[in-house]
C-alpha cells in the first residue's frame, strides 16, 4: 500500500513538469553537469560547451563552392558577444540579444588569403530538429552586486542559451504568486542577467498556467487555449515511461528521494492530465517554443510582446488559407473577428511578419487599408514601433507609384485613395502575392470602394479584420472576403481571459423632467460630503438651467449630472472619461457648461467645420461658434493633426483633461487605457455603438497610485439600451446581430450592485463571535490571527469596491432607504479605521497609497470627516522619545504590548542581515512571546512586561557580552558575533573563544576598512582583494597561530558572510 499523493510544489508541479519536458525532447542536466557548463560561476547563465558545439555544428562558410568551418577564435568571439553584452536595462538588452538570436552575427574570416565577413547563426529557426534542447532545475543565479542567489524552478535551454523560465507552485497557492516571483526576479537588484536571454516565461500551480514574456506586467499574463493539440496525444506522452538513463539523470541530487514515489505512481497506472501538462505541451515543445519566439514575438515601442493564443492560431489559419489558390491564381482570403481591445493591430503586424517569413510565398507585398486618416496614421505607427517600416500613401498618384516601384514591402493607405488612383489612370497590378489587409472591414464605407480595390488588385488576396461581430446580413455578403477565419475572438471570451475589462451599463435621465420632490432627493444625494457653502454654490449653478432655452436646458442638466457623477466617483483617481455629444455645436455647449460648473476639466476634439459629423441637421451651415472654435484651435496648435495629437496625449498621459468630448472622432481606433467612463448623450447604432463602448474596455493599472481598472462604465443618457433588462438584440440599436455574438458585451450595473448585501454580510460574518459589538479591542484581538486578518482585508476591499459602484448609480441612490445607505457608509468607515489600527498594531508595513484610488475616492466623497479616530502610528524602537509617546497613547496593556512587540519584531527583521548573531535570538524570543499571549499562556500584564524587556534588550544590547575593545565599534562587534559560532566548534575554552573571535573581528574589519573605497560594493576587484586578504588571515593567523583548524567550507562561509555584513553596514 502506497502512502498516497504528496501535496507539495515539487511532487505535484516541478517534477511532473520535468518528466514531461524530458519526454518532449529536452535533455535533463543534473546540477553538477550544469555547474561544469557554467564554469562554476553562478553569474554565468550560458551553457558554454553546448553552445560552442552547436555553433560549430550549425554554421558553415561557403567559399568558391567549398564549405569551411568557422575558426575556433570566431566561435569563441560569437560566444563572448552573447555573453558579455553590455547591460542597458532589461528590455533593451533583451531586444539586442533577440536580434542576435534571430539575425545572427557577422564575423570576419580569412580563407585562401581572402578576408570577408560571414554570418553565423545561434539558432536554426527553419529546421528545429538541428538544435539541442536542455532543461535544468533549481537554477541558482547570483544576484546583481551580491553573493546572494535567486533560484528559478526550471530553465529551458536552446543550444545552451536560456530560452524559458518556469516558476512552479503547489496547487494550494495561487498562480499569481508564481507570476509575482517571476516579475520580481527580473528586477535590476535580482537576476536580470538570466532574463536578458529568456524568450518565454511560465507560472504554474498545476491547475492553472499563465505565460508571458520579459517585462510583462502581471495583468497581461494570460492563459493558453489550445486549438490543435489532442488530449490523447498528450496523455500518451505523459504516461510513457522515461528510459532508465533519463530517470537516472533526472532523479539525482535533491530530486533523488522522490524516485520511489514516482515509480509507484507509474506502477499503479496512467495518471490524469493536468492543466500544466496541456500548457507545457502547447507552449514548450521545442518546435512551438521556437515558433512563438521567431514569428510571434514583437517589440512594440520598446515593450516586448508575445502572441496570445487567438493571435497565434488566427495567423496560422490565415497562412494555411492563403496557400489555397483558385483556377485564376487568386489566393483564398477571409475575415478575422477579434474583439476590440484584444490586440487586433498586433495581429496584423504578426500576420505581415509571418507572410514575409514564409518560404512558400515569394516576395509578398502587404497593403493595409483603413477608412480614416487617423486610423491610417495609427496603423502606420503600430507597424513602425514594431520594427516594420511601412510606406504611407499620401495621394492616389503616390499609391500608384508605390505599387509600381515594387520597393515597398508594406504600404498603408486610406480606402478612398483607390478611386483617386484610378482617376490618375486605369491601373492594375496582377501580382497574386499582394495581400490587402482591410481594417474594420465590416463598415459600410468599404462596400462601394471594394470594386475599386479589386480593379487595382484583381488577383490580390483580401484579408478583412474586424473588432466587432458581423451583422446577420453581413455574414453572407462578406463571403467576398472568403468567409470567417477561425478562431473568432468574441467579447465574452476576451472578458473571460482577462484581455479586456467587463463593461457595466447604467441608463440615466435628465432630472429636469421629474417632479420637484424627486429633484430635491436627487440633489441631496449629489451633495454628499459637501459643506453648506459648497451645497449653496452647487444649487445656484443647477438653478441656472431654468434660464436657458429647452435645448440648452437639456445639455446643461446632463452636463451638471456628468460633472457630479465624475467629481464624486472618479476625480483624482487617475481614471478618465469620454463624452459623446450629438454634434459639434452641442459638443462646444457641453464644454462651455462644464467649464461654468467648474468642477471637472474637459477638451473637445471634432473634425473641421465643413465635415459632416454626428446626427444634427447635416444640411445646416456650420455655426459661428464652431467656425470660431476651429479657428482658435488652428491658431493655437497649427494644424488639425497637432490639435488632435496634443489633446489626446494630454488625455492619455497628463492630469487634464479629465473628460474628452467628441462627436464621431475617437469612437473607433482610439486606445487610451485610462479611459474608464463613456457618457452617451446621443443615440449610436450597430457597429458604431459596439466600437464606441469598447473605448473603455482596455486594461489599466498604475503601480504608483495602486489604481486597478476592474470595469468600464457606459452611462447612457440617450436611452440607447433603455434599462438593459432585455436581450441586447431586442433593442433597435443592436437588432441586426446574432445574440450569441453579443454575449458578454455589457452587464447592467444592477448585477454588480446586487452583490452588495452578500458582500456586506461576508464582512460582518468575520466578527460574529464577538459578544460586545462596542468593544473595539475585541475586534483587534480577534484579528491577531494573520490568516483571519488577510481574509478581513480581502472582504473589506470587495465590500468597498461594490459600495463605490452602488453609490455611483442614480437608481441605487433614489431607491435605497437612506438609513441603509448610511449604515453601509458608517460600517465602511469603521472597518477602514480598524484595518489601519490592526496593520499598525501588528507591525505590518502601512503604505498610505495602499487604498485603491476608487476606495479612497469613496471615503473622501461619502464619509463625513467629523468623526475623529486616533490611530497610533508605527514607531522607531530605538528612539526613546517616540517610544515614550507610544506608551502614553495606547489603550490597553495588550494593545500596547502588541504595538511594542510588532514594531520590535519588524525592526529586528529589518536589521537582521546587519548583525544576525545578535538579532536572531531576539527574533525567536519576540515571536515566542507573541505566540504565548495568543495561546493565553501569559496574561496581558506579563505580555507587556516581556515585550518591554525584549525591546530594551535589543535597543541597549543587554544580552550581548561585548568585549570592551569593541564596545565603540559596532561594525567590528557584528563581525565578532558572526565569528564566535565558528570558533566555538573548535575549542571549549570560553576565554579563548572570546579572544580569538575579538582579534579576528578586528583584523577582518581592518581589512575591509583599508580596502573600502567609494562604491566598493560594485567593484569586483576591490571585493576580490578583500576576500584574498581575509583568506590569508584565516590561514596564517587563525589556523596556524591560534591552532583553530577551520576547513575550507568554513573559511568560505566566513568570507562570504563577512562581506555580506560589510555590504549592509559599511557600504558608504
């Protein structure tokens, strides 16, 4: 009978991953083999012998019909170029190495007296079998400017170069922890020297796997949904036993004890497939890993990006499709539907790259077609930022010239230039290897222009890209493109994958049309958190609406509601909003009224006065106001392009404007992740509506402010979708679509608000065992348990976020009883203060930016400032004045003891590495004291007494028997504490131990002090000299004179630990 499964990281994740990787063709390298390849240096991450052999195997020089090997000197030069590349930040260095790997390097060699440069490859990308693949576990790498190491769980190598890094966790730990660890290890102070080579990163806990590439923020790590691989094939591989030699290599070193368990597992029959098995098979099998690296990786404006699964399979399916040719030589095209915000533009870039790299398609040329100048500009920038240089056709004549010259591999153009080109002359390019990529190909504008494109490119291959689903009537007409190319990437799937945020919808109404009582109620709710003076000012501004004509009244009331909605819920959080106006004149009115109300900043972006935009009377002449506004903008900015660009840049990256007012412009193709709220004041339909609401679905987070976008918000004043209480296709605006294609597009804000009572109950449930609800100390003592404290933080955050959504809703404010709203607010306030108190009481780091900005905004807006709650701040135990002040402020012995103990524990931890011999015993003692009180083994009074005694002992070093000679040299004293345990192993004489430890401490301190220069911790030569001199002292004095026979490992440990202490204490 076996002992059953083992529930830990090694047995459930790491070793099964290694077994599968070996089965996939990776050779496992035991630690000793890895050390040999790395020349025994933890700072070296290349497997140099393997790399050397592969460079010799893969590369030949062809000269006058003969093949020659690269010289040994050139092979070594190629290795050194890769190994000694200058570090210029993680991403820039990684991109430089990527260029080496994909393009190779040029080396000069003399053959028969003829010197010439020849290209050398590091990887054979076309024939993956010509490369060699290795895997290593627990791959220790020396941290930057430190002898400490970080140790990724698994590293995959191609030709001896680190290609993938995998972090494994137990299934009981969230995969996000593995993601966090992988991100941390890339930081400059950790092991970027490994990640500058890495191409793919994976985080796994067996049941969930996320992947990304270098520099990817946590929110962009994603899962992989395979479209081709079959479970049967993976299961066969997983359950095929490894060869004995493979097992012997794998189950060696630290992994050796696990062999019996895995032999027993295999003997009992086939094991079930896991998510980890599927992901490793799909992402890490050698040919797929190389494919993702070579064809599906781009550097977009300095950021490295790897394809999401829908991009990968769409491009693969397109490549298969375009190789199908009809009787007239035309390649088969099609339409790709990838929802807005899911990376459609990058899919086009990857498509273009794949076409260029495909050996079966000779000299492909790509023409990218949009229907708007701003989209043409955006597409051009996207391609350019990814290292592909398109030519932009600026006229019909220029388009003809670019096509005829056949020099431009990528051309971007606006659709109407085809008609202009044909007016220049009847022109036709019969090349079947021209690929026309049509962006937003669903739009009706393309209908009449499609014949003209066909006239110019009669044999071209047409590929349409759309970010919204096709309407029912379009699905048949789009057969001219070749039909839908799978996989489609629907809105619902994008939300499930976390590629976009879900959208919440609220229908709101102008309050001028309801009775006075409702207006008063609405107004009072708006005035939450305002002083009487501010309320009077607000009421005065609202009353101005009655002095306006009917149309302006409507705009003013909506502007007022928008201003208050944004002010109360979003202002100061870093999130922005977009307002869609009916037309240019009304857009300017919204701007005027928002400025008059005076709480939010706004700007207007419209097209020129003579351009139709919006649904206002298209026959009407432009108003004087619009003409005047346009002239002002042109005078201020110089051109329409600069006017658009400067305002957009301010909106995207600056504090102002907070609200961007538009009519039609920027409803499509506008990507501003901070854009979170869309105010609709005019009806939109069909594709325009779907594209407009997608402006607020982009992911966004800001590490500086802790802002995290969870939803986009659609605030509908035009009644486009009414109360959203029916299927989307029941509304005239969306009736032309299939319901299945719209699933997941919008959720009524009520669905989120309906979660509020349960989340409130969940929060209160934590404290259900407390007898006296007025006893705040009981709440704090209950939260002494760290796990319960974490659960409290999580439930409080969920309640606060949901309450923030509810308080932004007009209907919630009007229909929810005042006393219930008041209770929610007061309890949020109470529990936020309780959270601060327990964090400080238990010595947890309090980051005053830690409140998510939306929650902070909620507290600022809705919570009265009249209640003053005194919160005791953390303090420095070494500052006697602060300590005495703390003792005066606390309320109970237990509370005071917690504060002293937690702050002592925290500051011991912070100082531990500067003097571990002194601080370690106190760390254990303070933790034992805390545990004793939690277990009620000691009283509150005794707990306080012990906490004070330990604090005093730490501050005044009472427990430390300090040699008199060291009493005024704390650095040497720390070295003395470090050395004593080593000396104690070799002699029992107390006086001898203290004398030798003291003399050695002074000697080592003197060595370090004599060598220390400015920035010495970054100078390897200085550190080597220190190490040599300490080594000499340990040999010549400690061993030979004092007869203390330290072995080599002990000497090495003393040297390393001494330098570690010196870096902490003597860096300056």
